[in-house]
C-alpha cells in the first residue's frame, strides 16, 4: 500500500509556508502545518482545511513538539523588519530555540530537515553579488541583529547537528521574496508600495531609494525548496535561492506605479538603521546542484501581486460597507 510522506511545515500558515503546504499536498504528501499565528493567519490555509492529508496545529516552535514525520521544513520566524523588530527577544528565541527543538525532533525521528535562512546573514555586504562562501558583514548589536544573528545561529546549529549527530540538513538562504498572501500590513517594500499605490497614498521611499534588492516571486522559491530537500546528502551547506535581477528601490516604486496606473507621489523617509545598501544573490550553486533558476520576471510577478492586493482591498471595503 502507498504510504504518503509525512511532512512538517513550521510557520505553515505564513506567506511562504501556506504556498509550500499547498505544493506538498499537490505532490501527494501528508502535511502537518504548525503555526502560532504571531504574524500569520488561518485565512492563508483555510482553503486547505478540507483536504484529508492536511492537518493544522497551533504551536510555538520555541517549545518542543512530539510528532512522527519524514521531513521538516522549518520556516517559522517573522521575516519583515517591522514584525521581527516588534519583539526582538522573541525573534531570536524563535530562530534559536525553534532550530534546537526542530533539530531535536529531526534527530529523534531521523527526519531530513530544511532551514529557511536568509540573505540577511550577509548583512550590509562587502562582496557583490553574494556567493554562499561570503561570511557577511552583520552588526551584531543593531536593530536587525535579532533576525540576522538569530538566523546565523540557526545555520550554525544546523551544521553542528549534522556534524555531531549525522542529521541530514539543508539550508536555503532566501533573498527578498514577494507575492500573493503577503500581509497588507507586512511592512516590507513590495507590499507597502503596492498598497500605497492602490490607495493613492504617498509611496514611502526610505533614504534616497538608490539601495538595491533582488526580488524573487513566491512560486519560484516554492519550486526550489522541495528540490533542495530532495538533493543529494553531500549538499548540506547553505544554498542561495533568489532572483539575481537587481533593482533600486526607486526603480521598484516607478514600476509599481506604472503597473497599477497610480498617481501616488513619492515621499522620502529616513533610512532605517543598518539597511543594506545592495543585495543580489549569486545562484550558481542552486543552478548547478538543483538545476533551478527563477522563471518569473519582476513585472509579471508584480502584476499578480497587484491583482491579489487589489482583491484584498476590495473585499475589505465591501466588508466595511
Ligand atoms: N523600503 C522603502 N520603503 C518602504 C519599505 C522598505 O524604501 O516602505 C526599503 C528599505 O529601506 C530597504 C528595502 O526597501 O532598503 C527593502 O526593505 P524590506 O523591508 O522589504 O526588506 P529588507 O530587504 O530590508 O529586509
């Protein structure tokens, strides 16, 4: 008899987590979606509740959990600077205690485990574009440290569990990802600009807008994660996942204004502390080892995301009437 693979997704009701749960279910897996709803919502997985291989569990990864699973995707952690700086101590605990608890579970049940790390481990990078071999330039006591250092510590724990206990680990370093199911109040640049453009409000450019980011559409990342999980055992170190097409924040604002036919003005706001000046992934490793490259150009992904937020805003205004 066919026994489906049992997969645990922590942070499964979040932006990325909900897309991943959906994808894994479509591939035939049994999915345990675990979330404490700190900055996610059950609405993201509401459409999955009727599927018989899907199970939703309210749980905080800062506490141990006992489950029988074959694979673990550890996504649980707020990722927007606004959210992760709201309770920085909890952010660090989520990354560090969460990693220890999930690695402990992986060790007990001999599961493969994948950590979603971040391009933030490179800090304000001194090397451009960033290869996995670059150790980064992170302020260890600044406002972003709770996230950056938390994720760096989690990477260290993953590698030590692998070396010390033989756990099969995977580390994905995700670069700025965007798409449907981001929260309208997420606080990150793509969702902020789209909501502002659709509401005709000023577009908030932090600093002079010359800082760069490389934006990857969610479906490309969701395609890559199971490929990384299934990759050969020798691929244990970090792997960059992102779209190497690099844009200034001003270029992003102009593109969103054009695609949404908005007349919102641009306004300047102070640049947040330690805001990286530029960021672009070197994805040679992912291309060579996973056969993966992102496929969605920025404009196409933005159009889908604009349509999503437009529908969210329309639903909201209908609900208020
Ligand atoms: N940013 C901006 N306006 C906003 C939100 C963000 O200009 O309303 C800038 C921010 O200063 C940073 C970039 O956009 O340079 C990306 O910010 P985000 O919070 O999306 O993610 P980060 O890559 O900094 O973690």
